[in-house]
């Protein structure tokens, strides 16, 4: 949102430690915040969890939401002057009867949940997909079958499924509206793009490296989102494959709040 820079911050989550950094746009310093969210496993044994590792995460209206437990969603509220406030809300998450990968996506001020189901334990084969929108008035996930012809969803993540990433952008050029363009980062050696038509419920595969004669790229492709989508930016989801190896593992999302 180019016009919202004055109310924007960048948040970086460390995937190796329970720590995050916050910097408001225009500021010169980063503020570090540690956290210790816990979840309970069998036997009511507490276990520390990393907010960004193996969890979907998205920023909506000055709050960061992330997967927490089967009946709670974690929330980080940035509206207070004392700094980020960690909490949770009660909401039944989607039941996963089989192998699946989940992605939280913010789009036009709304929060969506994408679920990609795999065939058994075969993460290279998609069985079906599901899409949900959060009803904040009822604190419930409502299943939907479309997102509109003006936008697309781009779920992906770090190699091997260590972290998840989901974004929304405008349709146009080679991006068809009401579609999900899924880069399957859970399957480490997969190098093609899954295109899901939400209206038809159909899925097709695009292989950007096949015509070059490569069996697989140097690393799995991932999304790079420019501030303005131009024809030159198309296909940029696999252009930075070498650079990523030099970057410390972290997940970055943007959020908006009053300052």
C-alpha cells in the first residue's frame, strides 16, 4: 500500500529463536521483542513454540495472526503504546483428517485460510484444496469458493515447510483472477507451479524449468513480490534462487497501525 507508509511497520521473525524485530517506516532503529508462547501436547506438557516456524502467519488491521492450537489463534496487537501485546482468540481451526499444508493470507483487509490437501503422505500429489474466510464478528472460519476476479493468492514458504507464506496481489497480465498460484515448498525437490482455478475447482501444473532442460533448479522457486506488478516482474518467483542461501532464515510480513 504505497500511500500508507506513515502507518506501516516491518516485522521480522527469527526462525532460530523466539525473538522478533519491529521497525516503523521512517524510523532508524529496530526494537527487539522476545516472546514465550506455549502450547500443550499430550499429558498437558508445555512446549515452547516459535510463532513463525511451521505456522501460517498474516497481518490484518494492525494485528498479526498466527496458527497456535486446534482451537486458538495467536494474536499480536500493535495498537498499544507499551509495545506489542501477545494474546490469543478462541476459534476452531479447520480439521485436517489427512496430510495438508495451511496458509494464512491477508487480502483487502480480510483474513483467509488456504488448505492444500495431499494424497496420503505423498506431498508431491495434491488431492484437493479448501478456502476459508475469517468472520471476526463470530470468530469462525467460513468456507468460500471464490475470491473474486480482481485478485489472486500466492501461497508458498521456506524450503521443506519450515515457514509458511501467503500473499494476495491484483490479477492481470499472466495472473488470472480467482486463482491460487501455489508453490509447493513442502516437497523439497519440486520445481513447478500449481495453478488452482477456484471457480472450476481444477488444478494444472506449470513447469518453468522444463523447457530449459533442467530436471530441477538450484533451489525450490519462491515468490518475490514487487511494489508494482509490471510485465518485467512476471516470473520473478524463481529469479533469486542463489541469493536466498545467503540470507538468515526469517519470515517478513507487513502490517498497518496508528502511530
